[in-house]
């Protein structure tokens, strides 16, 4: 399977965009009904659109594979966000 790469340039502060994709409280109002996101390598990146059937219409089991920046805590930073799931 080939990788899919999507790049976008947004007129918004980097921190705000990063939180919109990695903070479940920010992510759910605009993108998914429920989110389980742990923004560090190996962390969950699970989004759910059908809560009655989480095995369908979800990213169940997806993990964060890589990032362009990581601080000492292992959490991914937002200086130049790059999230690979």
C-alpha cells in the first residue's frame, strides 16, 4: 500500500492548528464524534464517527508513527507539526 501525503497551508497560528488535530476537546466539535488521541510516538490516534459500532467508521487501532519534533517528555511539539498516523 502506498502512503498518502496531504499538505495544507492554513492562515492560523501553528499551536491552534496542532491542538485542532491532537486535542480531543478541539477535534470532536468539527471532525469526529469521539477521539482517543495521545500525541506521542506509539500513542493512539483513534477517531470514531459511529459510536454504536466503533469497529466501523473509525480509525480504531491507529497509532502515531512519527513527528518532526519531540521534547524530552515524548509529547509531540508544535514548532513545525508533522504527524504520521
